[in-house]
C-alpha cells in the first residue's frame, strides 16, 4: 500500500483546479446515499449530483464541501456529476479570493 503524498498549503493552492467551460462550483447540502448528493450551484440552482464510480471509494464528500460539478446535457437544470472535491485549504483560498461569492457559504 502506498503512503499518501503530504502537500504543503502552497502546493495545495497551486493545484487548485479551475472550472472549464460547462463546469460550476457547488456546495454540498445533503447526502442521499447510493452515491447521490444535493448541491447548491453557483448559478443559483439546486441539483441532484451523482458521484461517478472513479471517485466513489477514493474521495469522501461531506456536507459543506466545495465541489466542481458538470450539469448533464439531458437534464441540465436538475442533475449533474461531481468532478472534483476541493480540500479545506483550497476552499478557504477560493473564498478569500472571492471566487465563491455567488455561493451561500
């Protein structure tokens, strides 16, 4: 088993993933089980988010976490996929820089 890489705060801030076109910042408001979450997105909509299989057992997402989501093409106003979870250090940096001003945190 490999040891987890320990990063300093500066290294974590350097690794912040920026949203690509079609992606939104969101805050997790509820966990529903079976890999589903309720999230409040930066565009003002509440969506049902799905945690994809590659993240399901590797990344633990809790209520209040900041995530990066991509709305579905079929039902973009109601459903989305989680693509990234920000660490607490990264989330604090995003709050300080004003990137998350549209979210109620």
